[in-house]
C-alpha cells in the first residue's frame, strides 16, 4: 500500500508557525508519510535552513514566493503555480496553514480536484478588531466562510482557539477539530542558564523573559508598561525577538523611564539558556492560538505569568504552573506579577515541576504530528 501523501502549504514561515511546519513535516516523515512542503522564504530568510534539513530527511520542498500582502496578479500566479505542483505531486491531503496559503492552497485544491482539504488558521486574524478595519474584517470573514464550507477539517491548535472559532460561526461545527500544538522538549530539559553578567543583569534582580516577534499581537508594550507599575519596579526584562515594532518599543521604554531595565536582544538561538536564567517567562500577548513560548517555558521548568489569551488559559493553571492575569492589561499583569513575586522559592520550583509534567504528558510534537496523521487517515 502506498504511503499517505500530505502537502503542507504555508506563506507565514515565521515565529510559531515556522516551528509548527518544521516539526510536523519532520515528524510525519518519520511516521512514514510522504511529505511535501510548499512554502515561502520571503518573510524569514532563516527558514531556508529548515528547508535544507527537511530535504535531508526526505521531505520534498517546493519554494513558492508567496507574499503576505494582497496582490491580485501575484496571488493568481501563485495559485496557478500551486495547481501545477499539486497536479505533479498528487497529494492525498492538502494541509494549508495561516491566511494567505489558506486561501491559495484551498482554491488550487478545489480547482484541480486534488486532495482532501485541511486548514490550520493558527488563529483567524480577522477576528481581532485591532488588526483590521471593520470592512476588511467583514471581507476576510466572507472569504473564510466560503472556503470553510469546502474544507474537510479546520484544525484549532488549542481548546480556547476552538472556542473562539466556534463562537465566530465562520466554520461549520462538524468540521472543527482540535489538535494542540506540541514541542520537542529535549532542548528545554537540557538547558543551562546563561550567565546574568553577560546580559548586564544584577544577580539578585528579578528577571523575566518575553520571547517572540515584536508586534502588537505579542503585547510587548504591555510588558514595558508593567515595569513602571508597583510589582514591576524592580523587574529586569529581556525581549528576545525581532519585528517591525522594535523602534517603537524602544521609544516607548524611554518615554516610560524604564529603558535601563530592558534588554532588546534581537533574534537569539539560545532561548533555552535565556529561559533557564530567568525567574519567570512573561506572556503579555493580546491574542494567541496556543503559544509555543509557554510550552517551552514550562518544559524548561520556568513558571509563566500570562494574560488570559487562548491557549494560555489551558497551560498556565493559576497557582499550579504559573500565574494567570485576570485581563489583558498592564494593571492585570502587575497584579499577577505581584502574586508570583510573593511566592517562596520552593513554591516557584513546584510551579516549574508541575509545568514540565504538564507539557511532557500532553503537549509533545510527536503527539501533535501523530494526531494530525490520524485525522488525515480518517478523512481520506
């Protein structure tokens, strides 16, 4: 019997979605699936290293320069290119990821009649008012609703993500599935702390890490505001990651008078060691699906203080694996941070152990890849 063949299609090869694609493709290949990746390297040139590694493992990688912005002529060309690739590769499953690839890949599958259609939105961006005007959100919603009717399964990456999608009524209820994100915990289990002196951080100062793309969704501005509030006045903050908002965030830190307690580290490949050096990982996000940085922190045994966004609510169990803020505001984060800093060292260590156990029990990349493969077999 021929192996099941899945084609993963992604434009947004950055941050957590990049990690998701790499892990799923790698592990599904190890499970014996034929795997094709059709993806862009325009958003993040470092993704090319992922492509090379996947090719070494036997994954077929087709580089297609899809762009995030709407560009009708270019988008039409990329949709036609996807049709040609699907016709040549003949996958059993076309699994699209995020917005742009979600539209183009499903249109190409519908046009050619090739493949069962599975889509993982990694959160529907049009559901968040801060991102788009009302007319744009309505337009994107209509597109997704039309495509969802012709999609065999839409995959939410957490229970909270599924609840948000269900409440939107964009996806038919019978087509909504949940497969939680997962990680390879090995690098986090083995992490050794980087020396604080190399970061210019006093040994006794409470130290927090915020890791991720620098943008409005990730809420680094709330973390900066936190530093000016009562519980945050002694906190030193590491910001690991790059993004369009860096200059704005640097200016905001200066305006708040907290710049001397913020380290803008840029992109780092030693995040496990950074986490291990910290007292806590801070998640100030405004929206998420299931944040990889929280999985990583818990695997490293580092407690998390988080806003109550999708995914975080089921990972950061208040008083068990971390502290969950009551709202997505700097004041709520300040209250949560105060509760965390009041904990004794043994209680903080207990939170770390609980978090690690939670990730190992239910949030591994192997489990994620296998559950997706089982979904494909159910649908084909």
